[in-house]
C-alpha cells in the first residue's frame, strides 16, 4: 500500500489525530471532525482507495484490541459470587464456625460440607448456563463492509481497527467512530447519543473546534443508524475508545429485567419475607424454651435456608440453557436466555408480509408501459434507476426488487447498453419518500429517473392516463408487487428532493411474491397457541389484503397510515383489535400500533427485518428479527429467526411456554411440600424436648431435595399448558401455598405421632424417621403437582425426573442404615416403620390428588392475570444496552486509552 510522507508509526495513529488541537467535549472523534480529510488520512496512514493491508490490520488489532464495548465471556468468579452472596449462608457459616470454636466440631464440619455441596451444585448449573449463553452469542454475526487490499470485504464489526475504510448504507449501524470522506445524501439518527430525534445530515467539510457532539456533521458515531443515503469514511476510534463505548461502559453490566425476571424476583421476595418471619419466631421461641443459643440460631437459620428457593436460579438457568439449545436446533436464536419465557407469554404477533407470509423469493413478471413508452424503455429505466454499487468482487446495497429485475432473462439484451449512461447523482431510497432517483448523462442528454411505490411516484407525475391507474389497480388486486418508473429531462449534475416533480410516467414493473405453501398451516398453529396474528406492511393495502385472504387469515378490515393518523390514542386500541391488516404504514405508525396493543394488557411480539421496523421492535414485549435482516432490526430484536418462517416462531413460543411451565413446577413444589416440612419443623420444636431435626440434617434434607428438582427442566408438559400465554400469577401461588403447605404439615405431624406413640422413638430415631418421611413426601409429590391431570395415567413424567425423585427418596430411606448414620445423627429404623412409610406416602399422594381436583375447580388459574410490568429505564438506555450487545466479544477488553470519549450526555 502507498505510504504517505506525513504518516506516523501505527502505534501512535489515533493519538496523532488530536495532537495539534485540543480534543474538546467530543474527544478524539471531535478532533478528527475539525481536520480536513487529507490530514486525517495521513495521520491514520491509509490510502482511501485501497484501505489497509492485511499485515497492517493484524498489527493494529494487536495494539488496539477488538472493536467491542463489552464482553460476553462466561466468568467463574461472578457466578460463584452469585451463589455465595446470600446473607443467610453467611450467617449460617458464621454460626457453624462459632459452634466449631466452642467444641461442637463435628456438627460444624457437617454443616460446612453440606453448604459447600449446595453452593457447588448451584454454581455448576449456573456456570453451564453462562457457557450456553456465550455459545449463543457466538452464533450472532454482525458485519461491516470495509476496503482492504483494494477490495471491499465483509468483516465482523469487532475486527475493525483504526484506519479501516468503511462503507455505510441505509439501515446499517455505524460500526465505529468514523471520519467521513464521501457522502451521498447521508443522514444518521443520533438520538441514542445526543437526544436529538431528527436525523442529522452529514457532509465531509471540517467543523469548527470545540463543536458539540450533536453538531459533528463530518463524522459518523459508533452505534448510530444510517437513516438515509450512503457514504464512506475512515475509522478513527474503536471499542471502548469511542463515544458509544464511554456511554455503554457507564451503564454498567446490570441488564434490564424482563417480565419473567420481575415475576421471579417478586416470588423470591415473597418466600424471603415468609422465611424471615418464621425464622425470627422460631429463634425467639427456642430461646424462651431455654435451648442453647447456638443450637437455636443454627436451627432457625437452617429452617430459613430450607424455605428460601436457593436453587431456583440454578433450576431456571438449567431450563433456559437446555431450552436455548432445543430452540437453536429449531432455528430460533435468543440473544438473552431470559427472553425465552417472555416469548411464551405473547398473545399478539405483528408481522410483516414479505418472506413471512410470502415466499420472499421475488421474481420479475412483466412490464406495463404507459403512453408511447415501450416495454424496453421501462425495463432499461428500472435497471439504471438504482443506488446499488457493483465492484469486481462484491455488490453492495442491492434490494430484492433490483436483484429480481437484473436476474430476469427479459433484460439480458439491455445489459450491455447500460455502460453508456453516466450516473451523475443519486437520491437514495428512504422510507418517507419511498422511491429512489438518479441523474444520468448519455451523450449530451441529462435525464432524471425515478422509481418507487406507485402512489408516491404518480403523485409527482403529470397527466397520468386513467388506463395506467386502472392497470395499477388490477395488479394490486391480483396481489402483485408493483414499482412505478418515471422520467423527465434535467440539467446540471446535482440532485435534490425538490427535483422529483413534473415527471412523466413510463410504466410499471410487476413482480411476483406468492404466499408460502406452509404459511396457512403456520397461521393455524399460532391460532391454536392463542396468538392473534396481524400484518403490518409498507405494501399496498389491496396486495396485503389479497395475500391474507388467500392464506385464510381472519378479518377483512384494513387500516392505512392515513387512517391511523385520523385516530386518537384513545380510539386506536379498539381499532387495532378490530383490524387484521395495516398497510402503507411508517415506522412511527408501527410503533404506535404496538403501544396501543400493549396498553390493553396484551403480550405483544413484533417480527420485522427492516430499518423501518426498529421503533416497533424496541416497543414490543418481544422483538423478533431474522438472520438476513438489517443491522438495526437485528440489534433491536430479542430473538432472531434463522429461517423467516412462522412455523419456526411457533416452535419458539411452544418452547418458551414449556420452560415456564417447568419453572412453575419448582415454584409450586417450594410453596407446598418443602414449605410445609419446614413449617412442621418449626412447630415441632415448640413442644418436643429436643430439636425435631438437627441443623445439619435439615440442610442435608434440603440439598437432597434440591438435587432431585434439577431434573424438572427435562419434564414433559401437558398439551393444554402450551395453548395459552404463560406468566406469573402471585395470587395463585399464594393460594396454592395456603392449601398444599398445611396438607404437607398434616402428614408430618402424623409421622410425629407414629414415631412417639407407636415406636416410642428417642431423639436420634425420631429425627431419622421424620427425615426419611419428609424427604420421601416432598420429592415424590412432584408427580402430583407437575400436572393438573391424573399422574402416570393421563400425564407421564420424564424418565430423568422419575429416576431423580425415586433415587433421592430411596437414598434418604437407606441413609440411617449406612455407616454415615452416626456421624449425621441418625439411628437405624425398624422394619415396621417402612411399611408405615409406604402407607403414609400413598395416603399423602391420594389426599393431594383430591385437594388438587378441588383446588383447580374452585380456584382456577386466572385466564388473564395482571402481567407484571418490568421497570422501564429511559428508552435511550434500553436501546443503548441492546446496541452494546452488538459490539461484544469473548475476549478481554483493553482499558480506555484516555483520549477517546466523554461520559454520557
């Protein structure tokens, strides 16, 4: 590559940019914005026509590290700290240490070992889930088009280095802080960085020193969105040295809570309050009964540990990790594991039409010339009127309609003659104008060509024949895609939006995009899952309605963007509910539709893949995009479909509901049998002359119980649980606890009576008998609680869950007869006890079935309980966090170099 005389060694490249001027409030990129293009290129030692060489890229990558602002590596210490941060565990270990120091060494060691095993169990499962999340993140690819060794290449955004020459196109996320060298109608939405909602027009001239960040028109900032036009520039700063990197790092690592996480936290706090109240009363009561202080403290803390859902995070993490792997096999990729359950909570899906309901394989059908124009005139104008950039090795910016036209044999005889037309200027497509215009010179003639949505193009044409409008309507009613082509003589070599007037219609280009054969079945499947599907499209209303009708999508009502503008916010929810198709809508319309639907309490998903879908994706409960979507759409989404197929989405919804159903099984177990057993221990300690169970035995009981529950994520789920949205209902959980908790305690007290009245047990034998009975009842009851049906006959548990529950119950029954019994404070049990145990377990499960039938009959799960609403951070911060995941790596990040960026605005 050509070296410039003023070049500096690559180790000082970025610093050299701001060496001669103060950086100002915008840091390094601000300094680059004030200098002319040639000086910045010289400082970065790069030829703008060739870009960096491979060797230079490698050297700069070693020095500056990845172009990332966060790391998605699974880290051991944070996961371990998550297990150890429970204050209850800290108090328990402190009390155990005190016991050790006063001579109760064996009990203290046993407690410490059991706590360590419990922590280890949770740690292993959560760390595995973190590794699963890391593997998922590695599946998501974000690329930028750069010039290297003279050729355009698509590279991972994290592989960019200072000095890379980058192409920018409509809908892309700016991949680094870039000094612009060429612009063509380029506008960037910088609201995330500056708070300014209007897109900023870009140019290449330097700005004045000390210019504010919002006024840096000669640069493009990392994380902002190309709203219109295209351009090229050179990377000045990457990763943590960018303005975006400074703001993203200031947000910290705490992620915003999803609706599922809010419900999970509220449930956990409910049990913590119950545990705190019960533990305090037990401790005080035991002191009043003149029990030793340390014994009373350890017993009370062990009860608290038994009640609190210590392994709930591990069970949830295991469920999510396993679910994410199953979803990936079904071609559904989740960007955050917890979004899986929110996907199961949706009851409304807004989706686009192209590629979802239709094949998405657009093919050219015919041209429809108007007036004196010939078919070839329409075809040639359609080929020339494009903003696509073609090189020897890559084609950038081709949209599907342009590609379909270029690929059809009908234009083969026209391709060679295109080279005679010199493209002077381009007005790129945007979603407000819905058309593209080019200024061409052939010989001595200059011509303006315009191509786009028929309605908007015809509005700018003179004397449109009635026959042309009739032809357009016929094509729309047939469900075809139509593009209008118009022209007029022009002069000069510049092009503005104001020039797109006084056009003469050449004709229409007609394209076919038929419905997918499998779309009708997918729509029926979604309806069976309780999901209402509504179509939101920028296409013509007649075309959208025809496709929906052909697929059997219920509802004939169609609203256009103009109709939506006429509706007030109070009237819109009812209109959205009654409408199936929304056509010719803008990005703001889509977001407004989503907000209106959410305001009624619905769980809303939005599926979109274009830059105009970003607002709606951010506003939905679950944003869904596709792997082939635009950068901004994929960044705004929570879920990415590797195939644009509603059947794949239905798989994802089913998986989300399955995972939630299994999570609720653990919750109901914790609020029934486990809670009942701990309540029994608390009650028994008040009338027995000895503790009903030693602290170490309570902890061992809890550890074995939790071990059996780790198989819950593998369990089968009844079909009816998959046919409705799934979300938290704390009122239902409290009712469940108040009914089934006392039933568990009833059989515990029956065990107390048998042990004392029939077997005349001493303290060790009493504890052994109750340990065995309580472990058996609270693990085996999963077979009844896991389903609303009759277990085994009408609902079959998974094999791993069956083996885990039976195995733990068997282990507990055998433990008092093992060599460990004396160490753990157990004594052998008589054979008659086990006959009594079988009868009690069977009686308990029968009673649970009777109570379950009664409970679900008089206290059914509410059809639509109030959804928990997660705390909503300012929308800018929410979008910043989502955008930051784009610039993430599994590598360690370098520290900021100190010259890059200021803090958040």
